[in-house]
């Protein structure tokens, strides 16, 4: 354990570089590249979406059934297994509880900070409206925004870049089986929470819901391990769960709890986990995940009720509360369904436009704005411009509305309106985005005039496109909902102009909801879970059918142009992501073409020196090694008898489990599975393990530790078959053998993920160091 | 089965009897023959036919026997209720526009509330009779209750209590002070009726004082509909009639600052495009099985 202090990633140099490059692309990188060019291999291309990064590895979802494992299972009593099950439930409860608490904390912090900010700006605006000098208010607003965002962006860019963005793409990858470096660490959680508070309070066009999902996942990964490597604290509990298999199950529970806390949608949360990550799913897991979701929404509810001074009143379930739709405006008629479908198509088109613009922007950002200080500056500029645009809109708006009796405007701005009236544009801009969404849904007809809504939609659309992908932690849910709600409401108002005589059915609030669904569906392209989330968040099952129709249309129309936003970002991060199915028209590809070959194999009893050399070889970073009966001197491949992982070898080397020492080891305790778990998940790098010259000559017997029955396929297996095995079993290595069971190749995730369908048929992605 | 049917029948009989008796007591003295005919015809074949016969004859006359009708005391209470109700409703309508109900009708409301409480108190009056049941709860219309509750609702939503003293006997000091301030402003408006520009200048002080006072009272929750309405009208006078709006005269500086802000990102992106080193990726060649036609094909196609 002591070795871990030196923070070097165990997969050696390549991995380490990979972790660093997005952070600081210093001169060092450039020099390195130049050397490379001199070495006459100008294989350098600008970053694009058709790359697979080397820094990503698979999770070990498949259980290694070696002798240690069997032994442990034999030792464990029936009672022991019962206890494990109970512990799983306890962990899920804890995950839900902590996630709810975090959500509650974020909510309160944002409310307080944004409250102070808006109060200060409002006072200032009121003062200068009378005296003159409103440009000072504008500057004050911009500076306050930038200051908040600066703190958040500095934390993200300099401390933990993986905390940027909504975190949903990263969690999606994790659930898909890709180990994203540092994505589920405590440090990431802290930065994420801090960053979200700063960016929402800083008035960016962002929401705090997406990051909740990431936070839930981190909580889950942390709690289930019973320790924190960041804090170097081990609680000595839940040791059994220190495996990728268990961790990933808990992470899916955490993601569900996050969704549930964010939207007050426990069922939606479960379905989110199911939709985004469920290649491995079973009934009990679903039930546990549902439990975590429920606990999370209940916890949030409970603590918010205390905060609002009504302890025990459990009716504010989510971070975002869309409010309830009254029953008389809820009704919709058969003849409205075509209208809904049209809106869905519109949402699909607008969503695709959003994604395309964001795609180009993100490529530009990856290529040119990769230094942390530039990233912070960019975020600050966006914050300042957001404030400026908002202010200009409010300033030049002539839309004045009378203050209502039950008006919910927290900070009504009068500006140049008559006394007793307020500026309608200010309700949309001078507010946190969630409140704006709510007022768009629920304010009575006539609260907004069409021009205001049109201008607002346009401005907010571009602000949101520009904002997503900045180096701040922030989600895209709320801005999408807000854009959609604005144009949806506009749509509703225009409808009621057309149907002037009986305008009862064209309630703008209803169309705002449908528009919001369409826009969000057009951007993120989620289907089942999004429908349920929206239904749950509005507390209204009546709209289930229209929302489903709208999301369906939006997805179909949007997919015609470009993929969903999260998929784009996953691609741009060069993650080897396995989709549900192998690309179509790939049956002609066989395992022989897909696999990597030749394979570095180890003997059943191998020399320590060779193992160390293989592990330290930086040009080929392998993680799994087929163990063969015995390699002949010529190139004949050996007969497979097992598979051993790099992490296992490292633990073996660290504990010096050599054949020559077997006699002296009798006095020592035998190596147990626990020793492997203790090193998890940050196995020390090979460089940190000292092996003396004498020891290099020793032998190591791998029989006990290797997985004796790895999955193998014959060379003629088609790609879709291999793919299915990978996807369904969560494999990391698949050994390809010939007729006589001799190892000829090894298929890993990257070998499979590189095939995708492009414009001219099947294309292959390049592997690259990023 | 037999037993069950029998039971049902007995129950039905009992229920019908009950309904009949209840409905008898519903109708006040001036029950019209029309409504009597609407009584359920199913009643007739039941064993109570003899009672019903007398009922039909009674229904046309204007009085009930003493025990079914009401005693003198309750009738007296009803009469007082009627008077006060009319007075109060009259007052409400009189002062509906502009709203001045709180200032003028609180005595009416108080007395009406008194008599209502009296009736609903259930305390036996002289002769040991309570009028609560007989006046308020003996029919499904429950007219007295409905009438009062509607007016009470109006009173509550007008928030008149906030303008009155604790015991609701007089206007509170705050209200009186607000009225005085309001009158000052109105007097000022009156004075400069002709010249709006001058009005906007000279009455600004008193109007502003009024606004501040209103804001304070809003915070303390000492506003009622009267004051809100008065303030609304004054605000409309000020903003719409005299159009004393704040001028939008800083357009130029705001545009200047905004365009400067909007210009910054353009500079930022241009400079980072020109000066920042473009990020390059180093391609890695994976180890592959030695040449296979189909594999070559796909790689050729790609490159």
C-alpha cells in the first residue's frame, strides 16, 4: 500500500502521458512530438472524432475464477453470503442518502449565492435607473458572473479536468465498461460540486442536474469500497466489493440515485441506468437500484423540507421542480397530437443544429484551447457575455407586464416600465434557469409577448451552445428545457392567435412543456428514461403519451442529421465505446482480422526477469497475458491454459511470490484474494517495484493465480459474434485460438470499437496517444 | 337469501321514513306546491301512508306544527341575520369601485359576524332551544352557512384585517397615515393638473414618499385591498396619465459597453487560433495478423 503514495499510474508511461495531456500541453509535449517527426514518422494528425485513445482501458467485469477465489468461496459459509446481500442493500441505502444530501447542499448553496447576486444587481439597477449610469450595473453584473465562474473554472481546469461538463458521457462510458481515469474519485466529486455551484450561481446557461448524476456515481463508487484512496483512509468495511464487477453495479445505482435526486424521478433514474449502462442487468440489481433512487429522493425531500421550515412536508421531490400542472389545462385533444408531432420534429431539427454547432466548437476547443489558463479565460468571457446579452435584452425590451397577486417572480425588475409593472424579459433572463423554466410552464397566458419569447429563444440557444463544453462542471438539461419551453410557449401563443375564437385548448404552458421535451430529446436523444423523467418531474401521467410521441419524433428527425450530444462528446474524447450491436455489414470480418497478434504469452512457470521486462516494456502496454503450457523456442504458439492480468502480476511481484521462496513462505501467510483487493483500484506501477538481480533469476508459478478458464474463440468467429460476447459478458480479453487450442491472437475492446459505419461503409478508427 | 331481502326491505323502509321526516323539516313555511310534488313517489306504498296523507294536506298551508318548525327565538335570530346581511352586502356593493370596503364596511361585517356566531354557537337560548341545528343544518342547501362563508371569504381575501386594529373596531394608525400621505400626493396631482412635466418634477417627492411607505407596509403585511387599489390607481395616474416614466437615455453607453464585451471573445478566439499550438495526436500502429486481403481492403479504403 505504501507504494501508492507515488502517484504513477500502473500502466506505465503511455497511460501517464494520457492523463496529463489534456491538462498541460506544455512545451514538453511539443518537443516530444518534434523528436518524433525527426524520427521520420510524421504520423501526426490534428485531433478529430475518428480516433481511439490509448489511455482508456476496460473494466474487469469478468470474474477471475482462480484457485484463490475458489478457496475463498469454500471458506465462506452460507451465512456469509447472506451478509453480503444485506451489505449490498445497506450500501445502496447509503448511496441514496448521501446523494440526496449532496443534491440538497447544492440546491441550498446555489439558491443562497444566486440570491445574493441577484439582490445586489437588482439594488444596483434600481439605483442607477433613476440616477443614470446603467452601464455600471451592466459591468457589475458581468464582473460578478465572471468572478463566480472563475472560481469554478480554476478548480476544474487546474485541479480535476475530468470534472468538466455534465459528467453524463463519462458515466455512460464507465457503465459501458470503460475505465475513465479518475472519474469516480472523491476529489472529482468535490470539484464537481464546487464547480456546479459556481457555474450556476455565475449565471451561465447551465443546469445543476447533469452533474448530480456524476456525483451520485462517485458517491456509489466511494461508499461501496469502504475507503478513500484520495484521503488515504480505509474503513475496513465492504472489502468484498473491491472489484470492478461490484463497483460497476453500485455505480449504476449511484447514477440512478443522482437522476432521482435531480429530477425527483426515482423510476426515471432506474430507467436511466438501464438505458445508458445496462449491458449487465439482473432483477435483484434493478430492485436495489430502485431502492437507492427512492432513498435519494426521500432524503432530498426531507432535508429540503427542513430547510424551508416545514419539516416533514415531503412534497418538493427534485432539485428541479417543474411545479404541478392543474387538471383543467392538462387536457389535450386528439387533434392536438399532429401539432405535438410537428413540435417534436422541430425539436429534432433544433437539437441537431445545437449538436452540430457544439461539435465544431468542441473540436476547436480541443485543438486550440487546451491550456488551463486559456480555458479559465474562456469560461469567464462566456460568463461576462451571458450577463451582457441578458442585460441588453432586458434594457431594450419594451414588454411590461403588471405585477400579479400570486406572481412568483423572485426578483422583478421594473426598469423603464410603469410603476406596478415589471419587465417581462427580466423574468426570463434575470433568474436562475430553473425558475425561468417554471415560469414559462406555469405563468398564465399573456405573461409573455411573442417578440420577447422569440428573441429570448434565439439568444439563449446560442448562449447554451456556446456554454456546453466549457471547462466548468455544468449540465445541459436545464438550458435545453429552457430553450424548448420558450419556443414551445411561443408556438402555443401563435396557435391561440390562429384559433382566436376558442383559444381555451391552446394553453401556452402545455405547449411550453411539449416544446421543452422536444428540445431536450433533440439534443440528448434519450428515449424511455427521458419520457419517464419528464412525466415524473411534472407529476403528470396524462402527458405521458404526447411526451413519448414528441421524444420519438425528435429522436428520429435528429438522428437523421447527427448523433446525440453525449455520443458526440464520447467520440470526441476517443473513448472505445461499444454500442449495443456490432456495426451492420460486418459479418465478413473474422476474429483473425480483428485480433491483435502476435500475443505476448507467459509460461505457466515463468522467470521473474521476463515478467518484469514484459511489464516494463513501454512500447506495448498490455494488461492481460495468456498463460501457455510452455512456449517452444521457435515461433510456434503454445497451448492456452489460462489468462493472467497485469494487476495480478504486480501484486505477485510485490509480495515476491517466487518458487524459490516457497520454503520460506511456509512460515509466512499464504497470499489471499484480500491482498489483490487491497491494492485495488490503484495498483502500483511496475517502476515502483524493486526487483533485485538475484530475484530476476527466480521463477514464478502462475497456476494458482491465473484465470484457468478464459473465454476463447476460434479464428473464424465473425465480428458480431465476438462483439456479442464482449457486450454481454463484459469481457476485457478474448483469446483467439487455432484448432489445437494454441494462442494466435487476443481481442480487446479497442480492437472491436475501431469499426464503425461511416459514409462509405465500414471504417476503421485509428489508435492514438492522447 | 330470504333473510337478506327482508333486511334490505326493512332498511329501505327505515331510510325512506327518515328521508321523509327530514325533508318535512326542510321546507320553510312558504313552501310551494310545486316542490312538494317532487317528493319521491316511491314513498307512497310504504306503511307510512297515513302520515303522508297528512303531509300532503299540510304542505299547502303555511305553518308547521311547533315541533317541526322553529320557535320564536330562532325566527327572531333569522330576522336579525337577514337585516345585517343586507346591510353588509349593500355596503360591499356600494364601495366596490374604487375599492373602499375595508374602511367602510367593517362595522357591518362585525355585526354580521356576531349574529352568525350567535346562531352557530349552539348555546341554548331562552326556552332551552339551540337554533344551530334548526337554522343551519337541517337542509342540504345550508343557506345561512353558505351565504356567510362567501362573504367571509371575500373579507379574508381582501385582507381587511391588516388595515384594522386588533379588535377590528377601527382603522389602524398605519392605514390612517397612509391615507394622509396618499391625499397629499393626490392634492399635488390636482394642483399641477395642467402641466404634466412640472407635475412629474414637483410631485415626485411626495409620490416617492408614498411609494416608500407602501413598500414598507407591504413588507410588514399591513396592506389591505383598499390601500392596494388606491396605490394602483395612483401609480396608473402617475405612469400612464401623466406619463412620468423614467427616460431611457443611456442607450449609447450601454451599447458601447455591450459591444466591447461582445468583442472580447472574438479577440480571444482569434488570438488562440493564431498563437496556440494546435494539438496533434500521435498515431499508433497496432500489431495485426500478417496480411489478409480483406483487411488490406478496408485499410486501403480508409487511407
